[in-house]
C-alpha cells in the first residue's frame, strides 16, 4: 500500500462499492471519508501535536452547560476538565447523566 495516493485511493475505494467513481454521491462521500479517517487517527493515537489546552473559558454557578471554546483549536476528545477557583483546583470526573442528575437534584434543560 506504499503506492497509495489520492487517485489510487479513489480507485480502490470505488472497487469496494457497487457504484461508479463518477457518481455524484460517491464524489461527495470521498472528502467525508477522508475527514472521518483523519479524525479517528487523531482520537486513537492521542498525538501531542493535536492536544489543546485552554484556560480562558468561565463557568457559571448553577449552570450545567459548558461550551467548548474553539479559539485555540478544535477539541476532538476531552481528556480532562479542571474547575479552578481562587482557593483550589478541582479535577472534574466523567460521570453518567443519571448520576449527575442524582447528585445535583436536577436534570439538564
């Protein structure tokens, strides 16, 4: 597979499907397929070069929503969220939606 370039990739992909490589649906599928493969590689490999750290976002008391910022890059997988207060830093632990509802006594809006 060392001879794989865009042209040979499209040809090999077209041979795997019962559809012509000239078909409009196939042509729109190719960029999405490449993007999916690239993003999966980033997620699976966890490369240092694609790690993003952002300390500029703020949260509000009583609000469970948090919007991931995009100013420094795109977050593919969130590894860790820290809640920083004037007194301490709290590392947030991933939890199930049901458990969060039980702990806070409410459900998301």
